[in-house]
């Protein structure tokens, strides 16, 4: 089990755009396994994009755990092809912005394509929570965070909360 360190704001690496994956090999499969290990270790994440752990490749892992059953979905080089005009607002959080949640407007339904871990092209339509999650994770691949959709004041509140959270966690780790 390899749990990778999740990068948090204000780390500027989160603003980097990721590169396409062009090799579907054992190394890619290991990265995917490490991403799932990290996601599951977090205990409260439903998706993780590779740049959140310092891997600047277009890899996303998602597990919405429907009916408390694991349903992992791996997206390599995902692209959103079409977004519905119908929008909805949902509260989002992010493992790179621990402890902060805010309402974000997203498309209700998306059409998307991706490659599976063996390099086979797939297409699908996602609605609801899966749609939100894919949009959120694809944003990470493009260097966009959910707080980038918020006002300047709310972005500052998010940063302050994360800095406070990180300081508190460092203090409690030093107490051990």
C-alpha cells in the first residue's frame, strides 16, 4: 500500500496543467493503485486527480461507494465532450482544500470520454454526483480548483481555513 502525500493550497503546483498519458504499462497501473490507496486512506474523498499528489498526468480515480459498495472508476485522459445547459448547485469539498466546503454551480449532466487503464477508449454520460465529481476532477487536470469559481472573499476564507487546519495538524503531530 502506497499512500501519497496530498498537496494542499496554497501550493502553486495545483495550478499546473497535466500532460496526457501516452503509455499504458505497469508503471501507469502502479500510479493508479497508489491513487486509490491514497483516496481510500483519506476516508472522506470520492475522487482524486493525479496532480493532487504531484503526478502531473491526466489520471483520475473515483469511487462513489454506492450502497456502501465500492465502485471504482479510473479515467485516463478524460475529456468532457458536452455539458447540459441545466445546472445545479451542490456543496463541494476537496482533499487539497481540507475542511472547507462551498456551493458550486455545475452542469447537471455531462457527456465524456476517457481511456481505461488498458488504453481502450470509452464514452459515457454522467448525471448527479458522478457528473459533479468528474467535472471537479477534470478541473484539477487543468489547474482549476473549485474555489476558483468563488468570490475573492470566499477564496481567502478557504485559504485561511486550510492554513489554520494545517497548523493545527502539525501541532497535534508534534505532540505525539
